[in-house]
C-alpha cells in the first residue's frame, strides 16, 4: 500500500482517538441515578429550589416573563443575556387608574402591582378589581373600566386578537370590547341550575382539569365563541 493511501487513514484514526479522548471525561462524569441518591437520609442529592412564579415566554421567542417574588411585578428577561427590565412602568399604570372615577388611591396601587392577565398581542393587561374587570393599554398608558356590576365576573379570557374579553356573570356569557368598554350579553338563560360557559365542581375536578372552571373557547379569528352549557336541574343540592 502506498504512503499516499496510508496517510488519510492515519488522519482518520488520529481524529477518532482524539474524539474518544475528549468524550471519555464527559462520560466518566455521568452517573446513573439510584434509589440511594433519592431516599438516603444523608447521601441523597439536594433538589431544593422554588418553582418560577408567573413564568411565560413572550412571542418574540427571546424574552420571558417572571415574577421575582409574589410581591414584586413581572420582569421581562432576555433568555440569552439575562438583561431584565419591567414589563411596564407600575407608576404610570397606577396614575392611569387614579384618573378613573370611583377608585381610591390604594385600589389604583393594587391594580398596578397585583395579578393580571396579559393580552395575546402583549399590548395590555386586564385586572380584577372591586369585583369588576379593568383594562390597561401599555402604549396609550390609559385604563378603562370594562364592567360595572355588583355581580362577580368569572373566568375572564382575552380573545386571540386581544381586542375583546369574554367572561361569565350570573352563569351567563358576556363579551366586552377592551377599547370602548362596550358590553354584550350572549346568553340569557343562566341560573343556579343552568351554567353557560362555566363548569360545575365535578367537571372541573374530574374531566377538564382541576382548578379550571372555564367552559368557553374563542375561535382563532376572534369572531366566535364555543361554550358548554350544563343543565343541573336533576342534580340535588348536597
């Protein structure tokens, strides 16, 4: 065999040996997880930590939201650089809520620093306050009171385009425009025994997922709502 034919083979062999040498330390560091690692009172591995609060990816795929602690506002974090900045300026949001009639300063502060739901287009949020729903737009820095009723609104949800919010009140389904605050009632036969868009205890516990009572769904184009109606006329009260 000629030297010209042997040389390429030697190069391949050296490359293979080098790759094996680089991989060997990595493989040596790997260890199978054993029952002792999990349950031994002294030797078990530490898996302590806390679950991220309010974590969700933003639509650009580069940033995510996370609440540092339950009393702190959500921050927008760059996944690569770790750079952090607030999702919105809480003082500006508080100022917008102070301009709304019927709200005290403490309530405006709570609206800007409490829990909220971010719109799908990430242009604003809605918050529950005084048993009603309010909307705040980031760019315009203005707040709108979407509902004004003594009855409690439940399971509010943005439409996919972020322009409307659907909710349940007195077991009837409603939709409200977030910019104009115009409300429309979609069902009128709701009662303690007939639930529109809302699950009873058994359905949310055993069928749809524990803790989720919402039983309506937006169409992708935000023009329609499908909902489940439960007739519990034959169900006794326990």
